[in-house]
């Protein structure tokens, strides 16, 4: 009898220890899940901030490209005007040098 009593007592102790182990497992899983959720929310907010920075940077690049395009077109236009002026002036100078009669009144 005494042996049976000890055996039951030991079985109860083992069952309680198993229950405690299972409870500890559940607590650890809950704690890790909470930490993962918290880290996930932090990462989501960081992703949103990085997307905003990326959008701002891409807008800046696009606007600087547009400014560069306009500057390039304007510089090309100025160069064409200068070359046209040089050609016109050289044409007048070559007329005077060649001794051709001008159509101006005396």
C-alpha cells in the first residue's frame, strides 16, 4: 500500500511539473509574440518614414532633372543666338572688306 501511495504522489508531482512546464511554454510564446508584434509595428512605422524620404528624394531628383533640362535648352538657345549674331556680323564685315557697293544713300 505504501508503495502505491508513493507512486501516486510521485505521479501527481510529475503531472504538476508537466502542467507548470506547459504554462511556462505558453507564457514564453505569448511574450515572444508580443515582442514580435511590437517590433513589427516599429518596423512598419520605419518603413513608412523611409518611403516618405524616398518619395521626397525622387521628387527632388525629378525636379532637378527638369531644371537641368530647361537650363540645357536655354543654354543651347543662347549659343545659337550668339552664333547667328557672329554669322550676321561676319557677313557685314566681309561686305565692307570686299569693296562691294552698299545700297545706302550717299
